């Protein structure tokens, strides 16, 4: 069975979706669009309680297609509903087969392209008698706010054994087979307050402690597989008071868990050493943010992906990076998960673009993966 795609309908769906304003934590208009669309082809949309966990107006959505062969392992495709910035008054331009924003907004192809592809797949399957194997389409919320929707997923809601997350830039055929472990860091530096003009000698400057600690530590690109960043720092009450309290927060990511833990220890050690030298104290905490993963080239999810690309005459590109995604969180639920490219370029900027051929190729690739999973 061919499960024919309607390429014009796919493009029109994409154009409509990017015009629906739905940034992180305000995805309800996008969810309502999908509810109407799926209802129109006789499919039910389930919604979880992620809104309560994220503080948003919408939960994660899930659409199930049972499949004609229910004995096959279930396959899941996922895409997030939110955009990094609002798309109010977006006008889509197309030049030489490439979509872009006609104004100053982002295009929103990250990730409305993925959403459009999955909706077209559902329509094509419904028109052809259904999916050959059990299929689930997952739409998460607040991905751009720190994978919040995925973190709110309850174990057992997803029934499939493998998920491909449509959420990477670059040409269709790229698959992220390696993603980092992540840790969030928080540190409180305590000194001693004093009048900065009359009696500074009695004070212990927490800001100086923090500055000395940060200047001594390695940040940024630590090695080819590890990054570290302190992203926020606050402290002090007035310019004439020696600051007694400074708080800083950051993160460490690494493709190797041992490297990640080593870097966390390094950051903590720098703070402790600086505090001890100045007569201050610190409170340091770190917590896992998401698990990492790595799939070798001969693993079943990669081999299935390669076979689908070969049927389309497309090449495969393996990528390991320190970028995290919903796949990291879903992998933590015990489900194999990898990220695949949808074809857009320069996401999160006003220069974001998406070639029409890549949007179509993304839909063709998902279709081939479904067909192969049913054989």
C-alpha cells in the first residue's frame, strides 16, 4: 500500500500552523487546531495534565492509530507544539522553494514543520485504511522552556517501544544518535555584611568570593564532549554594603557521564576553595536534569532509519551533540528515543527558513519508517 501523501495539503498545513501564535506555555491555540484536524479524520486526541506541572495553558497531546497488525511493536513520532518566540502577525514568504518569515518574527518551523508532517501522515494513513502497525503521535508542550512538557509525561502513557523525535535542524537524513547527560547547578556564597565606607575590613565580600571562584574554573567548551556554563548570578543589597550573599546557577552537559561528574566536582571545588581563602561559606547543589544516550550505527533504531532513507534515495548523517531534547526525557522513561532532522535552518532567529523539498522529504521519511515497521 502506498499511503499517498498530499504534498500541497502538507504545505498548506505548515503555512497555517506557523501563523497560529503558540509560544511556550501558551500552546492552547495550536492544540485546538490539532483537535479540530484530528477529529475531522475520526481520531481522538488525548491530553495529559502537564499544564499543571508547567504552569501553561495546555497539556501534552497524544493520538493513537491502532494499526492493522496489533502484534507489531509500536512506533512513536513526536514533535513539540511551542515556538521559542511569538509569531504574531507572521507572514510566510516563499522564494525559490524556500519558506521564511516575511517580517521580523521567527518562522516557527521549529517545530511547526514537525507538527505539520505528523498531521499529514495521520491524514494519509486514514485515507489508506489505517496504519500498518501500532502508531502514536505525541505533541509536547513547553519544550523550548527546558523540556518541561516531556518531563511531565507519566510512565505508561506511551505504549510504543521506539520514538523518533522530529526536532533537529539540517537536511532530512540527519539523526542525532548521541545526546548529553545534563546537570543543573546552584550555589549560594555567604560572606559577612559591613558598612563599605566606614568599616569594610569587618566584611567578607561574597561577590569577590564568587568572582575569584568563577575566574579559576573552566567554563564553556571543556572538551569535545562536555560543556559548562554559569548563566545567572545575583547578589548585593546596596552599593555601600559589603555583599554578604551571592547566588549563581548554571549547568553542565556531557556525552560521557564520568566527564560530567568530574566537571561538576571541579566547579564545586573552585567555589569551596575561594570561600575558604576569604573566610566565607558556600552551599552547593547539583541535580540531574536529563539522561544522555548513545546509539551505535548498527543499533536497530539506526538500521531502521537507514533502510527508510535508502528507499528514498537519501543519505544518512549521524550526529552526537550537547543539545538536549525531548528524546533525552523519553529515553529516561525506558523507551528508545532519537532525534531526527526536519529540514529547517537557523532556528530561533528571524533568518529561519525551510526548503519545501525538505518538508516533503520529512513526511516521506516518516511514511517509510511506518511502512518498514509494519513489515
